[in-house]
C-alpha cells in the first residue's frame, strides 16, 4: 500500500479518525501562549491518532489481513496500537521484552491483545515481532516511521488552528519524528512556524539537519523513555527542510523545571517528553505579539517524582 506524507494525507487521516479520537482542547496558559492538551487523548498520548489512521486506511484499501496487526513496543505506540485494534475489532499481537514493567504489560492485556514477552532487550522483542509478521502475515506497524502514522498525528495541527485562530507558532517535542512530521506538514500548508524541541542528548532531528541525512545518535536524557529514538524518520527530516522550522535543544534541567512548573502552576502532569516542548519555549526567545501553541503530547508517567 503506497503512501506519501503530504497535506492531502493529513486531511484524509482527519476524515478517517473523525469521531474516533478526542479533538484537542486548546487553553490559554500565559500572555500569547496556549496549551494543546493532547495528553487527554485516548491512551494518554497523541499516538492514538496515527494508530487509528494506520488501521483504518488499510481496512479501506482491503489490505488488512485476517491475522491482524503486530507491533514491538511497550510504550505509547504499543498502547495506541492495542487501543485502535480493539476499537476497530482487529486482532493485535504486541511484543515486549520480558523485563517490561508489569504495569505496562497488564495495561496492554487490558485492551484484549495478545501480549508476548520475548528476551531481555527491545531488539529481541522487535526481532520476534518481525518473524511473527513474516510467518503469520500480520500487518506490522511502527511507532513513528510511516506516512500513515505521521499523517494521523498531523491532524492535531488543524484542531489547534480551529481552537486558536491566528496561530503563528506551534511548539512540539521530537523523538523519532512522527508527530513532528505530521504537524510540520500541516503547518507548512497554513504558513505556521514550527519549533522542534529536543533534549540536548536526544537530538535525532537536530543531528540529521546538521548531517543532511538521518544519522544514529546516542540517547541519554530524562525524556529518553518517549523521545529516545536513535534515528529520526526521513519524513521528519524532509518536513524540517520544507517549512518554517526552528530546531531547539534543551538541557534536562530545563525539561524537569518545565514539567514541575506545569504541575505547580496548572496542576497538569505530563511526561518529560511533553514537558520538553514547554522547556523550549521557556528557553528560546519569541517575537512579541505571537500566538503560540505548546503541544503537551503525553501523560503516561508516574507523578510521584514531580
């Protein structure tokens, strides 16, 4: 099933996901700043958008096998895949390392999916997932590196524009680049500037922009659990080159402070990855009079360390 990431793909994703995902609430936070509360999305993160679009598009195209869908992920992508599969009546098989936290395993099983624990490392779970897809014919999904996943995530931008007319800039955290690629693609269509926020030591997009192509990077950050991709997607790099995009790196201290500020000032609890977007806004100057939306993209976290 051939796909490309463009604004038409984002609009098609919006049609497929209408009524299935929760439209993002946009609320004022400070002068000129609004928060897009995407952490209120199904499964607690933006990943539900791409997962639903991925399955729905394959169903429309008649390319969804009877053996269903499979993914190797114990994080937000795995939860979103499990949720989307249950919502659409699709069989799902999720692979995790045996060392995965029990709470994640039980939450996945709560969605009624087949959870398989393999090996001690993610690489072993991924290899098992790939073998399962090859032998069973199951459709293999990806956490971020697929046009349908990115297009689904990109539906968020038009919802923000609807809630915040005159939007000038959107600030979004970047890991592997699925959310960024989709949002930046839609933002380019409307002349909206994008600030791509990454931790200093999880800088897959920033490094790709420097090198001119995706490269492997080391990963070490308080936000590595959600932004710790070792390589950004080609679609994300293309989107960064195509639009009005600024790459901003922030230290872990700023991420921790932003996460704490969200709790202390607004009683909002988010992942460190989501707080990275706010950290970028707090550390990077912006033109006066701008209307800025900060995407708070996920809240699957333990609030005990705030």
